[in-house]
């Protein structure tokens, strides 16, 4: 399975590896927020929160899975890389193929009105995999939101 997984890095961003993430769904959009560390301070050996949150936005979401890490997981906990913020993209994904086959079974003409090319993305945080089938992944910095910060402080 490892050879079918590509690691996609986000340059100059340091995702807090001890942070659980906050997921939001709006229609067919998936938003995945996480705390970031100040990259300049981290390179100097100091742990300082960044002035922003990181956000992966996956467009045209068809399906999502949320799984706790287990010893039987087939995903890449052992892929060697030094990226500080990244996601995975699974090529030749059985799950993606099953989703698209099911969609075709229920509506054989769906690809006449939906011309998106779908991909299987894997996002990782402290103890969980979040897998999403969608058409595109966009990273952006977001202003810190008090409501989200409260969730991290109270849960």
C-alpha cells in the first residue's frame, strides 16, 4: 500500500503534532482546522503558537472516514519524511473506486453533470486518520477563532 501513497507537503507551515483537529462540514465542503506553531521560533528551539490556524479545505466531498490509529492500520505511519505539515494522497484507492462504482450503480449518468476528478486524501492528527474523497484540497491560514480555541481548551 505504501507505494500507492504520495506525501504532499505544505511549505513553511508547522502543524502542532500534539493537536487534535476540528472538522466542519458545509454542504459538500470539508474544513479541517489545526493549530500551528511559529516556524521561526521552532527552528530556534522555542515552542510558540503561530498567530493563525491551518485549514485544509476539501472541495466536492463525496465521503469521509474518521479512524483512530491502530496497529492494524495500513496507512503510512512509517513513511519516512521530515515535513512539518502535510497530507497524503492515495493513488489507485480501493475506497475511491468503490465510492465511484456505487455512484454509477445508483445513477449511471452522474458523470454527465459532475465532471470533477475525485481523489482520496488522508489527513492525520495526534491520534486519528481522517480520510476524505473529494476533488481538490486547498490549504489556507485562518484567523484564530475564539470558538475553536475554546474547544481545544475544554475538550
